[in-house]
């Protein structure tokens, strides 16, 4: 098993990529701390893992609150004795997030508070736990929109994910000689509730799909498999990079520098 004897913590694990990753990591041998703001959804994820014979515990946390994030790390170490994999995955996409002119300051602040500050808090309190464990992997969920503009404007979301990519690179350099790897996942458009709620009309869906060479939305499980690769020793010489899982969209539209 690829994560045998490892302890992983995954935020936003009540649904989407986080839930799929939690189940997959557990099947690969990890004990998983499932973190979400939705207690019911988080408990469902834990139940699914336990019913499949895995180990998991739920911790409720709002990742935009420092005390909550500090507590989730503490609970992971207290429950399982260490932390080897930190997957900062929680994020939001607000329906009223549009261009700079029409997006309110409230939506801007809320989006960056969860999507960017939440990742900062995860690293601030989680990296010391990885140091105590002798090293490990940090995976931060960004997005393909961190690498290119989105056809459907979402300025706060795009800015937050660009920040996640930049922060991941810097942390990778800082901690490389401590045996701590830091990488960013950049999913393309996925068939998750988060995106489907945002692309709430068929017109919006098609406007996004027309740019995807594969012609379909990705699935959360496909991104979870990429996260597993970054969490495992199979990626032992990979740090400071963006792993893009996007059906070819950036290949079609982003010019190499």
C-alpha cells in the first residue's frame, strides 16, 4: 500500500475532491483526519472509510480561523501520534464572484480568507507537525485558473488560487532540505457540486467545456489520484511544482514562458 503507516489530514473532506482523497488515502493504508466545516458531511466520510476497514477521525474546522486550524493539527497528532501528509484542500467558489467592478469587497474577503489564508494557516500549523514527524508532504489545492484567465470571470477565486501556487513554490524552497515537499494541485473544471453550483446554467457549462480539449468535466476521483501520487514516495523528487489535471485546457491556451 502506497501510504502504509502514514497519517494524513485533509481539509474540505466532506465532499468532492476531499472526500474522494480521504477514501483513497485510507484504502492505501493511511490513517486519515477528516476535516470539514460541515459536521454531517465529515461524519459521512469517516463512516465510509471505517465501513471499508480504514482508520479515520473527524474534526470540525473553519480553515479561515487560526484556532480551528491549530486544533485540527493537534487532534491529528493526538489521535494518530504524528502527521505525514497535509492536504490543504478546502475552498469556496461564490456565485456572485465576477469581475473586479461588480465583485463586492465582502465576497473578495471571504473567498481569500478561506482559499488563501486557510492554506496559509494549514501550513503555519501543519508544517511544524511534519517537522516533528521527520518530514512529509504538503499538497495545496489551487486551480487551472491560477495559470490562465477564466472564460467565466471569478476574480476573487482566481486571485486566491494564484496565491496558493505562489505560496506553495516558496514553501517548497524553504523546507526542501527538511524532507518536506510542497506541491500545488491545479484541477481543471470538475463535475463537483462546487463548480456545478457556480456554473448554474447550461450556457455557463458549455462556455467552460468548449475550452476543454477532452470535451468533458473531470471527476473528483481523478484529482484524488493525483493527490495520492504527491502524498506517496512515488513523488519523492517532486517539490515546488504545479500538477495540472485539466483535460488539456492549459496545454491548449497557455504559452510556455
